[in-house]
């Protein structure tokens, strides 16, 4: 954005008449409804072939599917399970899966409380063995999602690949019995951003099979993130992140004790993180970050769920959707590369 223009018109003025350096220029914006842009013929990279783009806000997934099938939209984002399957089965429509660097997991916020069942590593390991990650991925993401063994996406630099958790409720129940909970216990609640209620539900269902009882607490997205950043959740939390970076990025935010979204930490992990931050030799830094991840896994700090796929669809009118042209990017991009049939 041009600094002088923003300073001259202010934030409100910029919202009414934004100016940027992209391939399209602003036409109109109706908050919560649509944004209309038109091609900028002098764009430095290339002149966009699609002269007018209307981006519509349609929160309901089934409505987006109907619009796509009726030809009311050319590209639609964010489908799951049955609706994604319907796109794949419908002649003239194409389902496009994208594998972003996104991961989701459960935080055991009470693992540092010696009075809590979650302070016992065996209980946290039992919880991990109770989650049917592959079954959930197959149902919600048609198998395009990837069961996660870590909170760190496998495509990140400095990623260490831990052994995956098996789906083994029988072993999970044995671990609970060893820890002194043969009949399970009441875990009270699992909080989540409501958008990811299905992920949280599959965790709750898995825990229920081994006797750990919890109710779902879905929150509107802004409320959830505010409460999570303020460390207000006292039980279990389904957390996710799509922030860019590398393994250190995730560790800094979620693992070390001073992390903006960490509910606790361990002194040795904090020390290793400080050391790697000052290390300029890539191999030595990698070794330290791998060690942190190994200790995270050994201590069962989290219950990774999956690296979800992002499923979108487009119509037969689309020659190039722009989906997947930029690795890891969820949406159509670059817009100037989008092409439609004449």
C-alpha cells in the first residue's frame, strides 16, 4: 500500500477507496457480501486475462456448492466430506485439493499441574492412541488430509519426523489403568474454534472410547483466539496454525514457556531454543531444533490431529483456476494467471 496515500486519507478513507500495486484495481466493496475488482491493464507482470472479478462472501458450504453447480460462480473454496465428494462426482466440476502448511492438535493445558491426570505422561499418550486420525481424514478430507505425528508441518524446514501414533484404544485403556484411571475420568471440556468442530468432535469421540469424558465447547473464531492468547482455557484446547515459517516458528509460539500461545514449558526446551536462535551454523541449528522436537514427542506435550487438506472446486468454464500455482497457498493466485474459456 502507498504510505503517503494512507497517511493522507486515513484508515477509513483507504477502506472506501483502496489503492495498491496488484493486478486488479478496486471497484466496489460491500462488507460481508462482495468485493469487485477490475483488471489493471498496465500491471508489470502481465495483463490479466479475466477483466472483472467478483469475490463473494458465502459462509454456508452447501450454498457454495449449489452456486458452483448452477454456474453462479466459477471457483468456490473450502469444502469437506460429502460436499467435496459431490463436486468430485459431478460432471463439469473439478475438485482441487491443496496441501497447506497447516497443522491441528490438542493442547493439554494441565500437564504442568501435578494434581491433574494430564500431568501423567501415560494419560497423554493414551489420549493420542485413542484418536482415529486416518478415519477422520478419509471422511472429512476424502483422504487428502494427512494424519499428523507433530504440531509442526512436515514440509517445514528443520522438521523432525516422529513415529506416528497408532489408533490403539486397547493399549490406551491399559495405559490409563496403569496411571490409576481404569474407569477413565472427567476431562470437563475441549474448547475449539467453531469452524473446526468436526476435528474436536473426533477427538472427543476417541477419548470417550477409553473412558475420558469431555464436552465440546465451540466458540466463534475471534472469541476463541482472544481467549487462547489470554491463556483462559483451563482444560483441553484444539489448536491449529497456518502461520508461515519453519520449525522454530511453531516452537517459539506454542512450545517454549514464553510463547504467545503456550500454556507452560520446560526449562531445557527453553534453553535449547535460545541456543538455536543464536546459532549461525545451519546443521548445528537443525540438530538443536530436532532435539527439541524429539523431547516434545517423548514427553507427549501435545496430541497432533492432522494436516488438513483445503478442498476447492471449479467449473468447466475455468481453464486455469490459479489453485496450487503457489505451493502451500490455499486460494487462487496469482490472479493475473487465471484464465477462462472464451
